[in-house]
């Protein structure tokens, strides 16, 4: 399954010294992903190949209890390469690998 969407980047921090930058999968697409039969992974993670601009990487998306959907972590190397900033929009292509 391949999905594409546009979403804003936000910062999540459990502690002051540990911040992550994420973008959220729209809830309706999250429902589609949740319906795919796949093996259970820790924390409900789903393995994906993500693409933003010219950057492509393999990672996992994680369930988000707030939205009921998933969030995609954005690595620093990808943020730097694509000029991604907090609050800015990104166009994301995700291929679900756990299907």
C-alpha cells in the first residue's frame, strides 16, 4: 500500500534534552493502514519506506493516541536535506512494508 499526504511538522519532547520532529498521517489514511493484516510489532509500529522531496528512508510509523492515527518521525538528516522546519508543511509518500 502506498499513500501520499500533506501534513505539518511538529516537535514532540518528553524531556527538554530529547526532542523529536514528527508529522501526522491523516486519520482517514491511518484507518486504512490499521486494516492491513500484518505481524504485530512493538508499540504497534508499522514498517514503512518514506519519501519527502528527494529523500527516501526506511523507518516505522507509530500510533498516536491523540489523533488515533500514526506519526512519522523525521530524521535530522532528512530535515536538513529538505529544508524542513517546525510548523512547515511537508508532502509525504509512504509505502507500507509490513503488508
